């Protein structure tokens, strides 16, 4: 059930964002999806989240070369947010990132010239 929820709620939802949103993105524009630390580090009870995040990162890497009209696609992949205190216990040993640092991560993903890249903030 956790795997289904992660797949439909995180993976397919973001792939739908690309599919539905693509016609509305200007030529040369950018799409940024979101994953997280579970794509690269194991946490207790995190295998469903790892599956969902890993699928998104693999999709972006492969889809980058197929995007039309010069549209770029990237991933912002932060660690747990400092302000999301209710999640801190799920990420033992992971220092939380400030909201400002996470905002800068997204800015880098959106404003860079890269495509198919996962921007990581641990």
C-alpha cells in the first residue's frame, strides 16, 4: 500500500504535471520536479519514498533529451526542511536545510542552462 501511494501520489502526479503542463510552458522554459534525500540515502521505513524519488530522477534524466521547443527539465532534491519539524524524526542524522537554501536550490534548477540534472541539497 505504501508503494502504491508513493507511486501514484509522488511519481505519477509529477509525471502528469509534465504531461499536462508542457503545452503551457514557453519555448526555452523550464520544468522542475521534486524528489528528496530518500533517492540517495536509506532511512527507516523509507523504501517506498526511495522508489518514488528514484523513478522521478530517472525519468527526468531520460526525458531531458525528448523535451520539445528547447524546454528544460530538472529535479530539485533537498534534504528535510528546517521548518518541517514534524518530519525531522524520520531523518535521523540528517541536518535540516534552511528554507532559504532550499529556495536557492529551486532557483538554480529553474534558472540554470542545464537539463536532465538533479540538484542535490544534503
